[in-house]
C-alpha cells in the first residue's frame, strides 16, 4: 500500500500547493507540521528528509521503496500524474501550455514579490521578538546561503525601499494580468480547475484584505468571482482546516469580504 507523508507549514503559499493537490485527488496522507517560525525546517530531523531545509517536502513509499520529493510545483505535478482521482491538468495541449505558463509566471516572477512583502510585514515581525542570539544561531544553521540572507533581511527589516517598490510594482502588474485572464475563462489557463488555480490561489487567497487598493469587488470582479469558486471547493475547506496560525482564521474574514 502506498504511504504518503507531507512535511508542510500553513495551508498557503508553497506548503498549501501540494496539500491542496493531495486533497483534490483524494490521496490519504500523513501530515507532518513544520513550524517555519520556530525554524523546524532547519532542525536535524527535517534536514534528514530535505538537506536543503526548504518546505514543503513529500515522501512517497510504494513497493517497499521511498521517494523524497521537494519543490512545491513539481510535487503537485507528481501527485497529479502518479495518483488516481480527478485530472488537474487539461487535456488540450494549448491549455496545458497555458497552465504551465501561469505556474512559471507565479513561481519565478510574481511569487517572489508576494513572498518579500509577506516576509516584511508578517514573518519578520513575528520572529524578531525572540532572543537575538537565538535567532543568529538559528540562521547560521540554514543550509542555503541565499535563504540565510533572506531571513536576516526579514528579521532586521532590511529589505531596501527599491526592493519593496519593485515587489509592489510586480504585484500590481500581476493582479492586473490575472484579472484580464479571468475575464477570458472561469479558471486560470483553462475552462477547468487545474494545478494553475491551486498554484496561484495559494499566494492570492487574501488579495481583498492584503491588497485592498488593488483588488476588490469593484476593482477586480473577475478575481473575486474566481476566489469564491475556489474557496467554496470542499478540498479547500478541508485543507484550510489544517492550519494552526491566524492565517487559517482569515478564511472567514476573506469569505465575508468576497460575499459581502
């Protein structure tokens, strides 16, 4: 019998992508919560699974052999291809290309900007209250040098104004592009719900609250209709119920904003 274990943080951003893909496919999995704010991802127990210390990661044991998978979008594609359940990729070749285009756009261009803003306004303030010596020791244990730089910037509030301005510019352009796309079809890249919707939803789920000057019922009606379609899916409700921080509690606030 197949055994799947997912190592993840909250059901949003990168961690939320394979969580939601597994839920949509109906794949049973063991949930192993990694508290990013406590640097669980850099502790020996997790580094034994993923030496890079990034989350999420997934192990899949079948026929006595265990596979370790990393990188959230690649894990989603693996889950869709490997397990039974509804196909989360469209059958049409051009639609499949469009879905992959949007996932690359999010992963390489827009997602990092959402991440920088999130680290600046949420992650940094949450962890900088801890003992400075403890934080320095935790950061020194991070395997990837670029992640050490990002954590120090977030904790110390050292993202430059030019970096933040560029991230805000990209977010504005990305929201406009997504609004245009969702005016053409009900879902991102295709007429059916796909991996692109899972990918992008997990970074845009809170737009009416986090970016009220750029997104809302009047400014982005297509995005708001799409968010409601995604939020009302049973797999989304089940996935968000797995959250342990205030991020999960925002579900009700966002739904009220969407339906208000």
